[in-house]
């Protein structure tokens, strides 16, 4: 990887990946601020691709319930390993069912259900003039760097590798791949022009004005992209954690997830699609 690529991709990731995001800063301590101050807090670990939607949802939840929701966003693999190693998260929203399975195998799961679906797209910088209309076009000489989540552990990267392998492209493209620590990191590489193309979730592409969607990856090329929501054993006895776990399936939360482009699996199943 050249120096420009390394700086453009790695530095932004250090600023955002795995960070803990808290509610707004407290204002002047007048009577209303004291009255509205959250009485308790919970910690939620969530896939980086859910950042925008979950930030909005947790804000609404805090306002209505008085419970502060602290969030840590990163690759699902990173978060799952932190939970196994003792992190005190109470709710986990994963971009891959297998990481929820991993936690269940460690007896760390109290409840879980599939919540969201997503799909993959090929993105280019917004000002790119490269012609990419299908995944095969990534073989072109104009694409020197292809940003993906790290294929061995990051769900978005794993799904991208599955698709490219089934198309017979992985061996030919592997030398171009820039492995990112999560899907938002891969998006940043494309936004900055450090990578000429990337494969990210459609929901990530939708929130960025710095990229253009060049092509869609057919859903049949990957295993179903499912986001399970998990109530962890650490939060099982806490009413606030249980309430937030339930809230993520509420009409209010569903509306926000749909706004950001996620598929709601309960609705998909009701329309006759097969769940994972």
C-alpha cells in the first residue's frame, strides 16, 4: 500500500472505529436540565454500518425513557471479541449472525432475533469518471485499489469475498484489495480517493455524498445479510437494557432503520421471503 493510501485510510479509522459515543454535552444546570438528566445508562455495541440509524434511535429512546444509551461502533468481529474478553455491553447489534452464534457458544446470549437485512454495492468517488457498471469492470486498469472490509473477519468484507469468488473474480482482484477494519473505514478510503473503488453496504453508500453507486452486487451471490440483535447476559437482569432491546423492533425504530435503507426482516418474512 502506498503512503498516500495508508494515511488516507488508516488515520480516519483511528478517529472513528471502536469509539464510544455518548449523549450530548450537559447544558447549564437549571431546573429543567436536572429534571431531564438520564437516571441510568446502558452500553450498546453495534456494527459500524448502523451508526447513523442507531444514533438517531438512541436519541429518541433517551428522550422518551430517561435512559442514556452509550454506543460503541466497530466491526462486528471486533465487538464480539471484546464481549468475549469481558466488555460490559448489554445489547449487541451485529452485521453477521455468525458472531451472534459465537457469543451464544460462550453462553453470553440471553435473547436474540434477526432484525435487519442489507445488500452490497460497488462505490466510486463522487467525481470519478471510471466506467464501472458490473463487478467484472473492477478488473480494469483504472482500478488499482479496491477497498473492502477485512475478508476474514469483517462481515461486509466476508460477503464481498463470497460474491467475487462466486463470480470467479476473487483470485484476479485480490492483489488490488485494501483490507479495512470495518465497512465505514472502507467507505472512507473511497471518499478520500485513496481507493478507486470499494464494496460496501448499500446503507453506507446512501449516507455519503462523496461516493457514487456504480453497481449493485446481486443478493444471490452471498449468504443472506442478516443483522441479529442480541440481549447479552450482562444486560438480562437490567430493565433498561431489556427495554432498549425491545425498542429496536418498535415502529419508531423501524421507521428510522427504513429511512437509512435497511430491510426490516419481519416485514420481509410477512411478504413471503425466506428468513435465514
